[in-house]
C-alpha cells in the first residue's frame, strides 16, 4: 500500500499493550511525517482499528471520529473493577449466607441487553480522558478523588451475543462515537445484578474501515 505523506487516511490494527498516542508516534517515525493524527482513541488494553490521518487529511478528524464503530467485547461477569476493565485489581462478587449469586441464563441476558439498544444515557468511566474543570477525570481518580461525571447521550444500534459461558460473555456492539464499551460492560453487569467488567476489546470497524483491510 502506497501512502501519500501530504494527504492520506488509512487504518492500522493497533496491538494490545500500547496507547493510541504510542501507535501514532511509531507511524510518524516510520513515515517521517510531521502532521499526523487519529480518529478515535483505543485504550492500551484494547486492540483493533485505529484510523490514521496524515497531512491535509487531519482537518477531517472530526468527520472520521463521528463515524459508526463496531466492537467485539468480552465481559467478565460476577466481578467489578475500579477502571471498569482489567487494568485495576478485580473485586469478586461472592455469595454469602444471606445472598446467593444467581448466574444469569442466556435468555435473561438477551432481555437485559435490549435495555441498552437505541439512544441511551451513559456515564463515562471515572478513569477516562473526560475533562472536569479543565482536568482529566483519570488524573483526579489517581489522586484518590472520585470525579462525578455527567451522563452523555449515545446510540447503540445493535448488541448481539456471540458466546456465553459463565462467567464470560462475548458480544458484538455497533454504536455511535463517544460510546465507552467499559461503561457498557459495567452497566450490563449491574443490570444483571452480578457486576461485570471489560476483559477484552477489539474494534473491528470504524466507519468504512474494516479490520480485515488494516495495515
């Protein structure tokens, strides 16, 4: 694939373990370009499509960021995490003499998932880049503060169960930009009454870019 250093848009398959910023730095050094950006951050623990814009194309960043996204998400049920993913220590929700942790059936999960399809309000994770009074929420959280984040309107077009074997639920999600899959995992677990966090995440599509066609 030939890349135009003056004006180009393409997609890479970001590996797990590096940030979107680190991925862009690698590409900048490899292509020896100055003007470069991406359309939609992927957390270090996530992998998949990262849309890269070079040169004049960086002016279209907002256009590409607002395009529909598709994810394959693996949710671990019966436990929670402060970061809503596997980055922080996990708190296992266990049964006691007074309460028994009921393992939801696939039918029960399907019913719960319907609550998250359409236009909904979602609260971002406290460990996120959302700004509160000019400071990133994750910086406040790491200082021991508990930032209060306002719910945001997002649209989830589709949620489909791909696999389910307690305690792991794998789903496909088609959604609008601005959707936090970590928050979705947290909220699904909460709605099921067992807790949940995002164990693995792959972004398989961003707008017209499919993971099969990435560099």
